[in-house]
C-alpha cells in the first residue's frame, strides 16, 4: 500500500457556524484557475447557483472576502480568488497534509480492514 492509496477529507467547523471543506476548497482552486465562477462550477459538475451559494457562505465566514467578482461590460466580467482566499486555501491544504501525515499508521490499519473488490 502506498501513500497515494490513502486519502483523508477534512471539514473544518468555523467559530460562527460556518464550515470549510473539500468542496469549497475545490471551488476556490477552480475559480483561481478559470477566472470565472461559471467555468469553475461547470468544470466541477456543480450548478452555478450552488457555486454562488458556496461563495456567499465563504465570503460571509471570513473577515475578508475569499472571492471577488466583476460584472460584464466592455472588459467582460470575471472572478478572482483574493489574497485571503489564497491564504485560506493554503492553510486548508496544510491542515490536510499534516492530518494525513500524523494519521498514517491508523489509516493503514483501517485500510487493511477494508473489503477487497
């Protein structure tokens, strides 16, 4: 069994009742890459209204917005992950990596009990 066989999904419960987990992290990364909420949502197989709801939640849950959008016009609209958004995403990945590293022994034992198909 290699480390690539193991995965861990962390969902962080924030102080004011919000949550940040793999779905929001994936959406942030996709927006950062695509520069567009609709393109990011489509790439993730997520509806545009669902993506907007997640962005509203993220922007409400942190002291500064994680995503900023500009509306269309001559320059066309778009969205970008803010510096705070980049920090949150990096910290989230750091928490995941540290959790995986510290849980490796237990995860290997758990996976040894998994059904073989």
